[in-house]
């Protein structure tokens, strides 16, 4: 039965990796009070979201929601600051009784087809992780055209049937592993000194975030939790995550 499901420890695994960074919790972002979503608790939903700042990063957004005890959602996003050209880290998790759908990726903040150095540093270096999880059952392209247009060449996405014990943890593994790899990039990152390159990164990052917040978040959140949380909390979730 659904009410006996032991949900995957998504939040715990992601927070364990984020603990490598010196973070500061944010209570306001973009002039908005985000404390109403620290804890979401009503007859249909349980969970909450937090936002953090850290050196070299503008924002980390992380949280989970359980809906009607039959679906468990997890989200973790990291946005670098304007001085660094690191990718955006994106982790999305939707866990049901018999199936898990997920996406984890490092979304480039430059044109990675042209910038070979960037591609080697941030994408090709993660290729072994992609190869490790390429044989997971249910691996498939992202259905959304919007999402595919944003993703890197090493994104991992799947719709995995849960048919035996241990599958939930196996399917969760790419998320903390990709995050661990991303955090190593953060720790080693240096500021972009070239002004033209910095402007390119700023433009690309703004475009990514605008699409994520306006289109992608609409697809993901509007179809899942919007009716339950209401428009105000939905907007705060979009602000915290994207």
C-alpha cells in the first residue's frame, strides 16, 4: 500500500553534500519574504523549501514535498553568482509507489558547443558519471522540448519502474553524485576576468533562469502541486528554486 512506502532519503542525501559548503540561510530573496515555504503543512501536503547563499554562488534552493502520502517530490538547484561561469545545477525528483521520474543536470552558462574549454572542464569531466548511470532501467530523454533545449550533453533523466527492494536508493544515487561533482567545481572556481565572457555568462544565465522560472516551473509545478499550495506559495517556490 502507498501509505507503507519508505520514501527515498532525497533531502538527507542532498543536504549531506551541501554541508561541504559554508552556507547562509536566506529568509528574503528578490525583496520577497520566503519564510512561508520553510514549512508547508496541510491535509494534502507536507514538506518545505529553504534557500541559501554561499561563496561564489547566488543561491541554493532545496526542499521536498509529499502529496497525499502517495507522491514524494524533491528539488535542488544551484545558481552561481555573476562572477563565475559554472553551470546551473538542477535536480528534480518525483517518486511514486511504483515509479520514479527524475532529471539531474549541469546546465551550461555558455554555448558549450563552441567553448571547448568549458565543455571539457564542466561537462566532459562528468562523462564517467553519465556512463555509470546510463544503464539504469527507464533511462529516457526528457519529454519536454523546453527542458531539452536547456540541458547539457550529460544530463541524466529516467522514468524508472520500482519492482524490487533497493531500487529506490539505486535510482537516487545519481543526484548526490552529480551534486558532489558540482561542489568540487565550486570549490575550485575562479572569477571570470574577461569582460566579454562575463557578459556572455550573465546573458545566458538570465535566459536560463527566465525559461526555468516561467516555462519549466510552470510545467513541473503547475501540473503537480499548484492546486494544493495556491498561487502565492507556488510563486515563492519558483523564486527559491529558480
